[in-house]
C-alpha cells in the first residue's frame, strides 16, 4: 500500500530515505489521477523493500505541492538521496513508471 505523505511527514519519508522514492501528487476530483492510482498501488507492492512509494493529496498538502512547483496532476516525482531525479506529468502506462523507478535502483 502506498504511504500517505503529508506536510508533516514529507521530510522524514522522502528527503531522508535511503531508498529511491516515488511520490504521486494527486487529488480526489482528478480523473487521470484515478487512472494512475491503482498503478501506484501495484508499484508499492512490487517494489516493497527496494523503494518507497507514496501519495500526496495536493488539496490537503499545498505546501509540498508549492515547494515542487506542481501545477498539473497527476505529477509523479522520483527522488534519490533527497533530490528530484525524474518526473512524469499525466497518466502513463505502468511500464513507463516502472522503468523510471528501476533507473533509480541501480
């Protein structure tokens, strides 16, 4: 299950992680976000122990969204060592996200 990331736990979960982190910026009212959501959940199970997969509700956590310049959702950011190393905007097939996550595992 993808971790719920919010303003209070973002630093600990994402910035201090010793594993690559995939963060899905989404909202309840966003149609494409609902398409990406199940894919993010699948990735969280498949990469358990190797990567951290989480979700940020942009409506409830505006500070994180603003800090990273999130203007369109879904936006998926890939972090490694506390830095954004890749980004995907919009709904894409699972293989695209898996490839981007795999690139951070090496």
